[in-house]
């Protein structure tokens, strides 16, 4: 078995000692919005929220999902840490929900896998790949492949030199032939005392190699997934460790870059544990146009975690400037974002806070973790500045009440229509408060969400060459103006800008610059937003 059964709420080991996670309580004298310059928008009340599946923890359907979902062929794929035959499952679920048990594989224990905390990745040929945090030949976890022939092990970790206990999902390269991942423990210091590794393996199961072994001064205990850029650089986080600096005398985790060509690891940022955040559990996402990195920390800020941005400032040497975009207060806005953020249309960030969300609804009675904020968690949104504004706008999209889920600990999936999908660790209809969990969907349907989605569609047409950059810039300008005016509650002027967008699209179509099908898609989307504004 693995060293923890509820990694989020129990402990991780570092420096050979048990580290119990306990978020300090804070006397908040000012709101996070004022402290960080973030505008707080009115809260959403979840009218677009749908539970797609309730895990019962019995009848073999799995329990306690903590994985990011992936979408393939109109179906959602994910994992549960427990359930099935007892040691975790892989499930498949229609994106519109299901009426029958979604489990397609149950892990049986060593030498099979145990406890898949991470989600799956797909190679485009119908095969899926993942990790289990325990099990395998040495009970230290494994990498597996799921194909039409079933689930087969690709590599069992040896607990020492090649790592132990992979909690993060794998990353697959563009060719679909190479996988990258991390282990939270193991390495040169051994099974439990080690600080983790970065590894690679071919999708065929060969060519396994340990790319980097962490030594604490360069980071410790990576639990988040990696991302791969076009230059062959991997980006990730470590929960603990980092170089000791004047700004971070007690390092509280890092963001790093690993060059797969030179095998050089560079710390891009080390958290101090103060207002900048502490202990990033999840990985980062990257804006491909700017190179900016976005992520979350579980602690720091006001004591309940942060959302951060790292902006590249130099390539020689590689340097990044940090910005705290939001610091959670532990109240209605949520607390402890174990999940990372998902990057949506026009730079909007979406994420999950595992606790908080409601000062009147406590999930503490159900769980064993101490010192958490009241509430069962929340889904949040951070909208980037528009017009002359320089601040992100924070809002809560859904607050969990246990009956619809509790403790959302995994990142969110965004589909092409802007809908969000995710999982909760606990809650739902399960009668046992230690089992259960849910899969949920939040439909994109507010005017702001749909305008952001429309901006993303225009940007997609520019990237594909269907529009040139000047045409795209002009169209986006109409939409950004509409967003700014909508934020000012000036609906008449908002509609006027959306009509201006429609007229310009019609002009591009009649002039032959824009395909009629693409033009009609944009027009219909803008008209739908106008109709929504005028009827609400």
C-alpha cells in the first residue's frame, strides 16, 4: 500500500519526517480582493450545475475520484482512488451523464496497481495511459496502458533510484510516443526519505529513464502534472523545498523548468510561504501566446492558498516575475485549492477550492482533516482585465453542499463549448461519508462566459489562418468593449457593440475574407448573447 490513503488531508513525507498538512488560521483584517487588487464579482448560484454521476462506493462503481477528467469521443474518462474491487477504478461516462455503472476496470492490488490518484492521457489511437500511486511489483506504484486488450503494466517503480509513489497524471508528447511524469518520493535517498523524481517512458513501455532526482534544495515532493512546450521544456511544481534565498529563507515549494535536451533543471520561482503562497500541490498551465504560467498554492496568502501568475522576463538567464492574482480568505470564496487552474477562452482561469465556499455549511463533520475552512468547497473563475482595468475579476461559479459533492480536489476540464467538468472527492448520494464522490458539469451560459468563448473562437480562426491578425484584432475589440460595458451594467451599449461585431463579420463574409460557415457560427453566437441579455 502507499504511505497515505487520503493524501490531501493526511500527510506527505519530506526530509524523512512526516509532514502533516495543516493550514494555519488567519485573522483576516482585509479581504483578499482589496489586498491583491482583485475585483470580486457577484456569486453565481449554480443554476447551470448538473451532477453526472454519484459514486456509491459499493456495487463496484468506484469511490473518491481525485483525477482530472479527459474527453474522448464524447465520453469522459477518469479514475477513482478507491472502490471497484476495493483499490480504485478507471471509469467511462457519457458527457451527458449515465444510468449504468461507469467502471471499465478495477485495480486488484500488487502486482496490479493500487489507488490511481491521477487521471489518464490519450495517444489519439484509442489508447490511454496512467499511473497508480501504489501497487506494481514493488508496491511503490506503476505506469500502465489501457487499450482494447485491457490494462497492462508498463513500468513498476523500484522505490529507490527510479522513484516511488506517482500521484500526478502523465504528459504525452505531440508524437504520442513518449510519456513524462513525476514521483512524489523515492530517488537517491530511498523510498520514503527521497524527494521525488522526473521520469520518461515510451508508450510502448520501453526506454524508461529517470531524468532528474530532487534533493530538496532544488525542490521536494512533486505531486502535480508536467506540461511540455514546443521547445521540449517541461514545467512543473514541487510541494516543498527549493533553494534558500533572502526572499525565501524557508522555502515552501517551487515552480521549475526542466530542459529535456540538456537535462538541466531551473527553479523559476521559490515560494516564501508568505503572501506569495506556499506548497503548490498541482502543476501549472501555460498561455501559449505569452509564455505566462498560472497555478495555485494550497497555503500562504491569507492562510488559505493563492492563485499565481509567473511572467517570463529574461531567457538568459531564465527569469520570471511572480504575481499573486488572488488570495483566498477561507470564506465564501473558498480555501485550499489543491487543484490547479484551467485556462479558458481569452485567458479566463477556472479552478476548484477543496474547502470553504460557505460560512454556514461545514463539511468538517464528515472529514478527518483539521483546521480547514467551513464549507464543502467551491468552483471559481478569474476573468482577466479588459479595457483600462489592470485587475482580474474573481467570482464563485458554484458552492458545494455535500449533497451535490464535497472537496473538489482535481482540476477542471473545459470542452469546446466552454462547459466545465470535474469531480469531487466526497459527497453526493453515498450513505457512507468516507466514500462516494461525484462527477459534475457546469454549463457555460452567462453573457460574460459566452463573450469570452466567442473571443476564443475568433482567436482560433486567426491561428488557423481563416482570419488575419488585423481582422481578428478588430473583432475582438468589439467583444472586449462589450465585456467592459457589461461589467458596468450598460446593457444598451453592450448590445450595440455586439451588433457592431455582427456587422463586421457580415462585411468580412460579403468581401470574401471569411468563410460563410465560420461567419454564420460567429453571428449566431453573438445573436445568442444579445438574446440572453435582453431576456434576463
